[in-house]
C-alpha cells in the first residue's frame, strides 16, 4: 500500500497462478480507497503525426473529479516506433504506427492516442540538392577526378531515388546522409 498522508490509500496487486497443465495466468488488480475520486479521463489528442526526428512531446489530458491519486500509467504498443515515459511524454523513434494507452489508477479509466511517425527526408533532400549543384558546377573544371565525380554522382542519384520513393526508414535516411 502507498499512502500520501491523506485519508486514502492505494495498492496494485499482481496475482500469478499456475494450473495443473503448467499454464500460467497473471492478473493485476488496482485498489483505491479514497473519498476523492476521478469521474472521468480524456487524452485530448487522439491522432498525432510526428517525424522520427521530432523532439519529445508531452501528451495532454484532462481529469474530471477531485482525485486524491491522479496517477496515470502510460504504455506504447510498439516502442520501436514511439516511446512513452511515466509522465506521458512521447518520443518518436522510427517510421510506423503505434497506440499510446493511458490508464488511470483511480477508477481504471482508459484512453488512447494513435501515433503516426513519418520519416524526415528534409536533411537528405537538402544535402542531395547541395551535392547535385556542386557536381554541376565542377563537372568540366578538372577540379575533381572523373572517378570521384562518378562516385558522388551515384550517391546523389541514390539519395534522389530514396527521396522520391518515400519508403525509407529514418535509419536508412540517416545512413544515406
């Protein structure tokens, strides 16, 4: 049990049972004892789109009622796409879709936010454009060997193909950069 010095208290109990066939079942039960409880919970944004290079972002929510224990548990359906910390701050990781689920300790209210993470091609596109311009400005100036320009031209072409297809992961884009 955890007590914050008020009249109420709460506990989270996890019970694990193994049956005669060695199958294991686990249940978690939350118990809240307080006169001041929640009457509702809502994550304010249900659909969020981010780039994999975006900074962490705090999910916002509303709690109804006067809860003595406004504790929220946050979980990501896929931490390879988006991570969430114990305060509801999300960090995009890689291209894909995931669901963040928030559940309140008090009342067991649950809400979700669907997160879409996109690959950020902007830095690669900028580099591709810069190097393309460089190649065009020096191609007949004998500043670089033809082999060097051929290698750079191939890389610039590969980057353009990657950008145009729009299918690369952020890790692939970062490697190309």
